[in-house]
């Protein structure tokens, strides 16, 4: 990189390629430089990788930590005057991520290289302050915010305490554990066996009957209920702790 920088003026610009999922970067030698082979330094390889990832990943730069950037081989080009084109990865910008790079001299392809690297994402997420058991209802004091590596769980982690408060745990959790969306559920306000009022509301008529909940459910959920008189079972939406509504 130092040899190339001393002998030429560099410019970075975008080149649109038909059919590509993203716009690759090209580094161009504008004035030309010393003839002869050129070995890419580790510093230059890392700059290719990091610059492309930072520009295209969906995460903010402050949240990303890029490590273990390497090619697994020494890259020697036939000329110090070259361009390169970076192809977007086939996977998301998380964990082990590989970029494919094509190097050209005078417009002719001279090398195809894979640059390997690892991307970790750190964000403020909701964590448990102490251990809790299955079906316990979460209170605000049970939670805290902490900056954690979420690379393996990505958007599954809850980032707002209000999203978890009032819900119950699907399974037991340990102190310090990150709370994910599939770990909590709405707290049932109707339990199996509860007596409920079954209503059916139309534009001209309100029908009401007594019934029994055949399963528990939270507000807004559909549950199975049985009409106490006809013994017929229907599905109804939970309105409150004693009322369900059949949708006609």
C-alpha cells in the first residue's frame, strides 16, 4: 500500500455492475505508477474488507467489531497499477463473512481473491438481573440494560425493557441472560376452566351466552370456549378476564 501510495494518485469511486445485488467499490490508479509486481500488505487487505463492510452492513459502525481478516495466501499482482472490485457476501454481515475481490490490470482480470473475516455486533439489550422460573411474570426490577454481543441472535434480542415488562417467561432463565422475543409471552388473563361470557356482536344484534374456557389465553388471543347450554365449542377472542367474543 505504501509503495502504491507513493507512486500514484488514488481515487475511490462507485461502479455500477448489471445484475449485482450491491454496488462494488473500485480503487483506481489515476496517474499510473512504477511498473512491476506488487504484493498486497495485510494493512491494505484489511482496509478493503473493513471499508466495504462498514459501507454496506445494516449495522452502525459503532456497534460492529471486525476481526480475523485474512486471505490465507500471499497476494502478488503483476503490476502496482491496478483496480479491484468487491462483491457483496452471500450471507448477512454477521459472524464469519467472506468477500470476493477481483483485481484487474489495464482492465484485464489478473486475480480472484477471497478475503475472510469475522463480524461481531454489540448492542444495548435487555438482560435478567436474577434467575426466574417458567411462567413467572416479569417486572421492571427484574430487568436491566447491558451492552452484549448479539451476533448469534441478531434481531431476536429485546432492546426495550417495556417490551418485556408484564409478560411471562416461557422457560426458566438465569441471571445475566439476554431476553429474546421467543422467551416471553403475553400473560394469560383467562385460565382453563374459567367461567366466561361469550358475546357475538353484529350491526343489529348483540348475542350473549355463558360459557367455559377450554384453554387459557391472553388479551387479544383466540381460545377455545364451550357454550354452557348447547355444549358447542367455538373459538373466541379474549376481551378481558371474563369476556370472549366470537367473530362472525
